C-alpha cells in the first residue's frame, strides 16, 4: 500500500474563531499568493497557477489555507505515479487545492477538534492535542499563523485529498486518473458508469487509450451513448492480471468478446492495428498497458461485415458471388454458411473493380452468373485462409516457400516487402476485424 495520508474522518463540529482584526501585528501587505511564494511554497504556487486559482486566492477572502510543503507535493506525485504537478489533470488538481482552503481567517490558537467544510465542498477533520494540530492526519508544522492581507496560512506536511479523489489511489484506474493524457478515458469511464466496477474488481488488466488514441480512432465521448461507451471500455479490460511477459495469443475481455495479440519484432499489437506503447504500469492489484488507438469490438461475422461494406459500393460483387454459392450450391458449397461459422478465417477480399477486371479477362464472362459455379467456388475458396492472420502475423504464417495454404487446397505466395500476393495482386487494406476472423482488401481476384 502506498503511504499517503488520505483520511476522511467524521468528528464533532468545529467552532472557529476569527483572528482579531484590531491586532496590528497580524496585518500584512502581502496576499496569500505572494506570502506563499515568499515562504518557499513553490509547488503550491505552481499548482495554483496551473489551474488558474491565483486570482481566487488574491481576492478579498478572508481564507485559511493549509499549505503543503514542496516535499508533501513530491510525496503525492510519487504516491500516484506521476513525475510532475503539470501531469495531473486540471480538474483533479483544482479539487485537491480547494480542499486545502477554508473560508474565514483562523489562527492556530482558534482551532478546536472537529470538522470544517472546505471551499471544495467536503470536510476536513482537525484534531488538537498536546502534540499539536493535525488535518486529516497531516501535521501542522512551522511556519504556521503566517498572516496575509486576505487570510492566513498554516503549513502541513502532506497533501490533503478529498474522498471523491482518494478512492482512485492505489487502484488500477490510478495511472489514468492522475495523468492528464488520459482524461478522455476517465471521462468515458465516468459517463459509462463503470467507475465502481473497475475500482472494485481485483486483478484487472486495462489496455488504456491515451487522449490522442481517442482522437486517432474518431471516438468522441460527448457524442457516444453511455451503453455504447460501456461496451467499448469493457473491451479494453481482461479480468486477470497479465504482465507484458505473459501476454497470450488471445484473451477474453470483460464485455464478453476477445482481443487478439500479435507479438512481433516491429512491436506488440492488438487486433492487428492497435500498438501497445507502454507496458506493466502496476497499481493496486492490477496492471495497465498503454495503447495508441481505441479498441472497437467486432459485432459482425466476415459475411456480415462484407455485406455492411457492400452498402458503400465496395464489395457488392463479392457478396453477390457468395450469395450465388448459397442459392445454387449444395450445403457443402454454401460459402455464406461457411464464412458465417465459427472459423476463424482470414479472407483476402477483392474489390468490385477487381471482379470487373476478372470478367473482362474472359470473353465468355459478362456477369458473375456466366462463371461456372464450381469455378466460382474454387476462386472464392482460394481467397480464404484458416486462422485469424493479421498483417503483423503474416511473416510467422509463411512456409519455407513464402506460402500459406488456402481452404481451396492451393497456396498463396506472399512478398511482404511490397505486400503482394502471387507477385501481381496488391494488398491495399488490412485488418478489418470481425467476430470470426479478419478481412484484408486486395485489388485483383486471385485465380488458383
């Protein structure tokens, strides 16, 4: 457990007595900000500047500020796995800072044991004993009773954190919650109402997309419904702790789907395209790995995806060819049924232009209906490889002759340098993920 004084106590009410306004010794020409800077609270001053609270604490007040030392801020950063105050999201830092401020000017001699409500909105617990004053267990240390023109400052030896934020400390969500580069992920988790699930489920592995990853994937949290966000977010979670050294070929996710890993010399990838960019960030009982795109769960089979894509006019010929095998072929020849099955399969899908070129290559073929059914079936099966083979996996799938066997029985020969098949067919699009395999796009029809 991380040693952090995050105690939320419920005690008797605190009665505070303001300092005597008539005491000239308490007068100061410096406001709280200037006084903090003059007394060496550099981290506090930097934090206040970062979140634009300087003008607030330069106001009339009066305020009582419990000011953490620079060492206290360093301890906080260490506890939440960050290296700089600038790394902490502004909204989180704002709540933390306002949790150190109480309205009114309260000298140490006027403090009694009990609770006081902060400007942040929740209570801090003060305790007065023979050994001194503590705030949520943090010690009030010298200098204290530093009087400003608009309030008073007491030094404390730990950063105070409200319960709403402390709940994330030492959990699997901590690395993202306290890092501004993952604020979109936390926004999505909150909107999807997934906070409690992720905080209270032990031994999780989270593949965490950065803010840039959300942008790259075109996922806008504000425009996405809570239910859809929950489905996407839980697709990033494995319900066991998996370190980078133990990443398997595939893993079941919290949403009931599966993700697939390609661990190759060029990097470590999920579902072909999503790269794991940082690994093994342990927190609580879980671990976080950072990824460069958002993982989107597949919800269609290979056939379903081809049909969806054909609505944009790209694979209408492929869908028509598959449909013909279902309409005219035997049960064994029905490739709609086969490619809708468990699989997994890898399909190299020719575009409509590729099928047009195939028809033009034979004077007897004006339409797909002119191609003998058996020939058409063999051609289609020649585009199908057993197994889920993303582009990153091709090198490991090749035999000694750079070939991969198809379900038709012949082999495809690959040149991975220029991404061609059988010397002349170009792979123009890769890694369309489906529930039962993967689709790659090619610019010509392969003929066995």
